[in-house]
C-alpha cells in the first residue's frame, strides 16, 4: 500500500513488525481469576466524633465489616427485594472520579439530620444497633481482628452499569468508644474514597448478557492487589498465588498513594457485600477523568500527550506483567490522581492464557536427570551406577598406574622452589615451618607497621577493603545476572497464547478490528495497545480517528492501510513526523504490523521529545 510514506528515521528492523505477538496457532480460552473474597458488612446508623467541631453526630449509611471474609463467586447472596432504581446501562461505568472538587464541607460537616431528630428509618436502625450495642462493643474492643475503619456514604458521583458510584468518607475506630467523656464508636477522618455500589438483583438479572462482569471485576482487582504486593516486595515478581485464604486484601491507608502512583492502576481498599449490594471501595481521585481534561483544552500539545502516554504505558506494562488484558482502554477509563494517570474499570478484563514451552520442558527434564558419568575411570562409573564407590572391588588400570608413577618420579627430580608469597614454605619438616613462623613474627616486631612482603599495614588493609568491595560488586553482579536468567527462563517456560473469541465489547472508537469482528483468536496485549493508539490520536488531534473499526468506515479503511500520515498532513493537523509515524505504526489493521508495548516505549517520539507535566 502506501507504507513508503511512513517516516523511516527509526530503525526499520526495530519498528517494522510486532516483536511480541504469540504464535497464532496457540489459542486458548482466558484463564479464570481466583475466586473473589468478599467481606460481609452491615450498613448501619452509628455515632461519629468530629474532632474539627468537637461534636458527636448520629449518621446513617455507614459500611462496617461484620465477620471474617469468605469466598463468594457463585452462587450469589440470597435474593432480596430492592427498592433502589436501576443504574444506567451505559457503555462504561467511568467510576471513582469527581464531577466537582472535594469541598471542605464534604470532609467536615456533611448534610445529616441533627442528633435527636433522626428520620424514622434512622431511628429504627439506631434501635436495632442499640439492642446489641453493649455486646458488640465489648467484642470489638477485645478482638484485635475487629474492623479498624468504616466508610460513611455520601452523595452519588455518577451512575454505573449495575448501580452507582458514591463519594464516601473514611472513619476510624475509637477504642474505647467512651473516651474523654465522649461516647462515639467512630471518628471522622480527612480521607475520602469512592464506593461502587452494585445491586445484587441487577447483577443476577443482567450479568449473563452484559460484557461487564462485576464478579470478575472484583476478582481481578484482588488479583492485581496480590500481584502488586508480590512485585513490590520481591525483585523478581511472579503471578500471585491462587490460595486466597492467607493473604491480606485490605489496602492500608498509609500505603494507598504509593500503591497507586507506583502501579498506575486503581487498586481496591476493600471489597464488601451485604444481602443487597456488592461494594467496591476505591481510593478517591482528585483529578477527574483524563477525558475531561482533554475536553477542556480541545487537544494536548505533543509534550503533554507524551507525558500522559508515558503514564499510560507504565500502567499497561504492569497489567501485562500481571498477565491481564484490559479490553476497555479509553480516556474515560483513565483517572488523574496527583498528576498521575490510573487505569480503572476491570469489568471487561481477561486473564491471558499461558502454556509451557516444550523446549523449556525438555531442558527441565534434562536438568532433573543425574549428571553424566566420567567414563575415564572405573570408580566414576561405579559411583554413577551404585552410589558408594568404596564398596565396589574394581582394580586400577595398569596403564594408569604406570602414568602416575612416572609423574611422581618427575616431580621428585625437580628442585622445589620457595614460595615467597606465604609466611612459611611448605616443607616436609614440621620444625622448619615453626622456625620460619618464629622468624616472621620477629620481623613483624622489628619493623612495626611493615608487613612481611615489605608493604605498609595501612596499604594492606586498604588493599583488603578494595578486594572486599570488588567481591561484593561481583556478587551483586552475579545475583543480578541470576535474577535476569531466572526471569528470562520464566518467560521462556511460560509462552503467551492467543485468546479465543470472547464477544464484541468496549467502546466503538477504541475497539480493535479483531474484537469488532469477533471471528478469530486475538492477542490480549495487542488489543490494549490498539486502544492506546486511539487514545494518543485523540490527545494529539482532539477528534476520534473513525466512528467504527470496520471497512465501511472510510477513515478507518484508509488510515489502517497506510494513509494515516497523508490524511493528517492534508488536514493540516500540525503534528511532527515522529508523532504521525508512531500513530501509523500503532494503528495498522494487521496486528502483526503493530508495535508492541516495548517498541512504542522505544520509539523516537517517546524518547526524544520533552515531557510536559500537567500544571497544578
């Protein structure tokens, strides 16, 4: 086609084809995530202490854990009648962001009924709580495993497919509850969170025919949390264990920002459930959606787009290391928190299938076999066959005996040379060794700080320290090489497979042609990189490249067959040659021609231009 129009400043061999595409003949269904662990909770009315105003308020809609966690994936909790309205069945939930900035009122004095004037439902909840208040308080205060935090639900941020996303404030446990003459079970903090509240009745009714699966979503979030914990505590991260009973899944508040900024992925604080709702509790992001930022400025400069592109690539890199295909990458599913973009919404994600590499399996079998014997002697053969050589009465080979006798005779005829590098020469007479040692000790006493080889002791110590440092450096280098070898062997043993068709899902603008067609196996990593190419196109131009990823769409037809640079040049969009080159290489219709994540990261547009972080 018109591939000659592409900028060829980049190394053609490096960026010509996808360097990370699995064998198309290896196709498997996606692997299953470990079953989700849901912490049972109660939605109660309780007393909270507000330190900023030194007041105690009785407030409703507080989520508190009630029992040790248990594994729930199927069947669902018992069906109950829900009076809540159903959420909007939109294409994306786009949760956990704010439409308006967090105000001081949200964190200090939300609109709640005055104490002493609760509503009828609140009074009933308070009475129910008071019936068991004494027993529950005594148990919680004496039990170290009692919940240390709770979540006070506030306003609705936005609708979601299975319910709504609500703004909430984190409460911390007061122990004891009656302290300093103030009786309150919980204390208000300045930490906020977003709670995705999903109706179990809605899940039962619509889960089978909607692409977004909330059960799989929370299972994937917990899987990612285990992966992050494993990778942050180990220099050689590995996929998390499927054993869910021993891991701590609640993310400590003091580690929230570090986890988000390191992983570039939204990780859960808690996954809770009661008989009506499934609650996914997430950190609250203060910067909104990346889509909203782009909408405010029409388009980004290349420096701004490059900055966000680096953020997105880092998040995708972590998803790939964890073996996850997102399938719904979009500007709407990127939140901004403290100047960093976070990938959210795992409702459509898949766990990428892997298989053992046959060559690596053969290597492992060979390594497990005993080492080959030394066939030059009867003794080594006996050891290989029978283990203990001394029990086997083999005679020595006469020719070998003759060779050994000749070698010993030659050594005896040669004059022995003194070893000047040691304190005493190795002789057969033990007295000679003793005398030599005594002489050396005398020399040490006579010359003070002069060593036996004529060097200063300080120089000797310095030399020894240098040797120790060199040994430490060599050990570190050897450890690093061993780690790299282990990781390389692990990648060889685990070969990524293509994924069998899983249905059409996602948003039309970002959807890859193989997901749209849903007729052949696809690479999970390649479809996410395609969507990332569309994200970059939107950031640089301010408009989508096409309406749908099909050949009936004229812009899709020509852009994905090599005319993207020509079209953007004719439209006078004003992009650099490297920017258009990268866009074309990410948006070929054939996945074999698209760049992998590592190739995108190494592209000249990513490496040569300046990064322009967002203004405060």
